[in-house]
């Protein structure tokens, strides 16, 4: 059965480009296009599509307003935001994801991008992943879906409680989490459940463009008990704190010669890596210093990034956790780790926070 898609964008050129990209896949049928949010609501009601690609900046009714009304009208629909590749676009995109959007694709060169084909493969993959999620999940209550948040995301811990945790920069343990397609929503099912006093530093490597990782790190910091920030060169890894690898750079670590701790270094090498940041690059760097006191976690995503890193961590005596197929939006990365022998533990996303805590407490 074809995946029925409604394409929404105020630019006729963009509607045509997105339609052409999607229709190169035989599993996808674009049932209609819409020029603004109001038009999208009307066509959604008439056609009940499986997935909607939704622009943000539109006249008459913008994407965020449309999104909040869509889920009341069609609770089953999955929405992939198509946003501009700017800091403002990133902030609005994550607001959309808090409202319930499944994932996003960033336009490569502004609101009207003549080169949308650059992200064509990503767009197709995310539309298909969204359709898979629609088929798999039962219909949530209208209140839950309108809010668009998992229970974990809604439980925002108090700042006062977190401020009691004093950062400890001692050289101890580290958790490295790699994730790609479907990652933002999956991470929000896991990271808010990690305690503020977790006896390890946490590094998140999410395949994401440079202008988006700052906003994403702030979003994690708002909703998690751990403190999160976008990693900067020279930052020190700290117990009970998390960092997000910045888009456009690989995150590696090095020993601080002046103290018994570890510093973050950002690099563009290897330049030929399929993804920058790369999960494999970070995992290999981290396990070199932390050895068996490394916890590797590989979540939803296309391809094999992180699979070799998981093998290296397991061979060093560390603990490795891969997301199970039952919850992975795209089972590519976890499957590769499992097939290569790099996954000691395989668990659904809602159990992974508990497995991380257990792994950290082994030592």
C-alpha cells in the first residue's frame, strides 16, 4: 500500500520540487499539494493523508498554527516539517516538534531552495519513517497528541533541584549516544529519565545541521534533569552533565595534561565521513581514553554510523546498548551494531534510560 502524502508550501516551485522528489519512490503517492495552512487543513480533511510535509513560514495560516489544529482534526497523521536552515528556523522547528511533529528536513538554501534534491534522500527516508510510525503506534488521546510530547518530555524538572548537583570534572565514566533519523523525538523519550546525579558524562551525537544543534541542546537542557549544552572546543567533560556534538564538526576528546580530566576537541577530520558529526569518530576517540568505563548507545537511524564504534567499546570491556527494532523509527544503525556483535544489550527506547543507569553503576 502506498504512503499517501500531502505537500504543503506557499511556494509553487517548492511544492513541485518536493512532489517530484517524493514521487521518485514507488512506495510514495503525493495525493495533493496545499499553498498554506488553511488549505492544508481543508485537504487533510478531504483526503486523510498518512504523512504531511509542512512548511513553517506561510501566509494566511503559518505552519505552527496549522500543526496545532491538524492533530485535533486527524490524530493519526504524521508531520515532517520542512524548515529553513537558519537559527530562527531551528527554534521554530523544535517548537513544531514539541507540538507533535515527527521530524524535520532543512531546506538547503533558504525558504525557496532550487537545490532541494540535495536533501531528497533524507526527505524520502523521513516520510517513510513517519509512515512506519503511524502504522505502528496506536492512536493517542487528543490531549497527548495535541501537546505532542511523551510523558518524559512533559515532566520538566525544577531548575532549583538540578542546581544542587555540583559538576565533577574528574576522569571517570562516559556515555556516548549516537542517533540519526527520528532522533529528536526518540532522545526525548530517554534523556529526561536520566537522573541529575548520573555518575558519568553524557555525549550526544545526533546527525543534525550546524544551525540546529544549539537550539536542540537548549531544548534538551529545558526538559532534562541533566544539564545539556552544545559542545565547544576546550570544554571539560563533567559527571552529571551532557553535551551535544555541534553540527559540522566531529567531537573527539583528549587528556588534559594539567588535570586528571578530559577536554573536548572539535575537528573537521576525517573530512570524507558520511556524517559530520560522526558517531563512529566520537566513539573511537572516547573509548581510547575511558576504555571499559564507556557506555555506547546506538539509536534509530539510517546506515551504519556508530556500528564499528560500538564494536570497539564492547571489545574494550565497555557496555553497549542498541535500540530494539520494535521502537526504532529506522532500524539501520542499531541493526548494523547488533549484526557486527557490537550490542551487548538490545532494548526498546522506553527502557534505555534504565539500562544506561544500570550500565554506569556496574563499576
